[in-house]
C-alpha cells in the first residue's frame, strides 16, 4: 500500500513494511530547506508538545503543517546533545560516554546546511559546523554507510514506538512506527524499504507526529526540541 499527498511543500507517504512482518510505518518526506527547529517560546519556556507549538504559531498567524520530536532530552526539556537553531548553537555536541541509546556509539547528528540535509557520525560534526542552519544530535546511528549499527541485533526483545530520520538528496525522510518495533527492525526498514545509507534514531516511546493531513496530533508526552514545517 502506498499513499502520496502532495502540497504544503512536502509529500506524505504511508508504507507497509516489507521486512518486519505486519509492522507499519508512516514516512513524511519534506524539502529540508523548509525545516525549522523549535525549543522555547517567546517567554523562554520550553514548548514541550507539538500541539503547544501549533497554538503558539497560530498566535503569530502561522500554521504548523508537520511536526515531530527532534531528539533526546533531559527532564527539563533541554537537549542531551547538540542543538543548532537558525545557525546558532544552543547546546554543544556531546561526545561523552554514558548509559542509554543516546550514548550507544556511534551516535549521530541530523543537520541541514547549504548542501542540504545529512545524517553524520557525531565525531564528524566539528569539521562541518560552519554554515549549519539547524542540527540535532541523538543516538544511535541506525545506519552508517548502509550498515546497521553493530550493537543492534535481530533477537532483541525491546520493542517501542520509535521515530528517526534519513536524508535523500534535498529531502529529509522522517519515519514513525505505528506498532512497537526493535531498533534492529527499525534500522532494517530504513535500509531495505527506504534505501537510506545513513539514518539516525531520534527517540522511542515518546515518539510523536503532528500532521493535519493525517489527522495526527500526538500529545501524550512532554518533549524536548521539535522539528517542524511551518506555513
């Protein structure tokens, strides 16, 4: 099954998984030049949810056309790793060791610069930081040069709703699962169904999508930074 909706500067695609049984995924393909990152409102308070971002933008006469949680964050909504908004580094690159998916090396950065969108190993970011318009760090890298992260195995029992991103030319492909999957299954989908070379895990369990075209307004979790397409 394939659905394509064109308009508002992005295409929306729903696909059945070929490789993970009856698991299904929603894929939103956007022109990366239209992407924006948000974290705090005019009062310097974390927005925390996509519906709050939509309401805040509406007060400015703008419309949220697409939104998704942008990466991992602390309890106060501050990003665990790198965050660049409108060319300004809000939080630094985090190359420390630690527990949890973020620190499962290699982790990575999704960024947009003059060359378009990219997913890269976090270790490669310092050489590219000049001219970056937006960036968010998370982990692990699901795919690096077409290879699934070596720590991810097909026998994992850890299943969650998950979301992630890869790049294809001038476009970014954002994926959210409709059923709980393992990280290995998620990485396999990026590789086998979307044919991505590099893909980044954004988060799990809290994964959220805002899309009026799909009738989606996920707001069950308090979030950190938010990726968006705004009209």
